[in-house]
C-alpha cells in the first residue's frame, strides 16, 4: 500500500498538473486517534486569495492510524505483534491491507446571501441548478449533494451559504502510484471544471432572467502574474 506521504504528494502534484488553483494546503493530526487529514482549498482561476464573495472548492482525505501502520510496516509486521507465525490468521487469507480504501471528500462553497421569504422553493431551484450543472459535465453518476445554511434574522429567513459535496472512493489504485495519479488527475480536473462552471453560472446576471437563481458578485480577477504562495505540508 502507498504511504500517506506518497498519496499527499501525488494529490498536490495532480492539482498543479491540471491547473487547479490551490491557495492553501492544510494538514492536521488528531492527537487522540492519530488520524491525519490533508485538505486542499482552491479558488477560481485568477484569484490569489479568498474574499467574502469568493466561490471555493476543497479536496480532502483522512488517513487513520491503522492505514499508517499497514502502509509502513505491512500486514505481516502487524500480525507479528499479536501472535506467532504458527497461529492461523485471517490476514494471511484475505490480506487486510488490500481491503483498505481512500475516500476523497470534495466540496464546493457558494457564498450566497439572499432573503428567501416564503419562497422556500428557491432553495430547491438553486440545488437543482447546481446538480444539473454538475451532471452535464460528468460521465458518471456521482452527482453532488447540495445543502444550505439558513439564518433567521428579525423574523426573516436568509440563506448565507450553499454547499455542494461528493465523495470519490479509491480502492486498488492506492497500491500503485501510476493508477492513483490517473484517478487523482481525473478528480482534480473535475473540480477545476466545476469551479469554472459555477463562476460562469452564478456571476453577474447570467441566469437572473431564466432560472430565478440569484447572481453572486465575485471580486475582480487578479492578474495572472500576481504572486500566489501556498505551503506544501512538510510530509509532502
């Protein structure tokens, strides 16, 4: 099985390879469970730093302590800690390392600020619009799920944020780097294209007259030659 460090590096390389605009990479370690989490936060092309009105995307995966042990020491090394060589073990038959999977958590955040009043159907139209947009650009059935943050202010119902989420499950490729790179490049390319499509769909008045979807006012594009710096996690 590939190690966390190898997979982290492959994800960052894939994002850069396809031109995904990564503005921040974040690595966390849970001190109790020793679960590691890597998150890439991405912006639309042309933006160097996020603003209040920026659409954003994220790609993340978790790597628990068992995966760390299996990928660094191997299944047999783990078995040796609990029983002798002459003791039958199911690991020798099914190979627990080969049952492991990697889950990519992908999310899109739209900073929508609007009053819905009594028209809760507006949320359904927004969700349907995002899902139809995603469905139109993919060749699989893993369509994003959409939810919204709603606040009650002075008796008025307001939407403050809309999120779209999906999961990519990676099985056998986590044992072979070239296959993993193919999967990661496909996922990163989809995120890049979805960000572009969301900006086009929700910017300005593109849909104001057709789908009753509220426009999002985005910040002006930055010049391509403006410096953009983010730090790779030390393990990558």
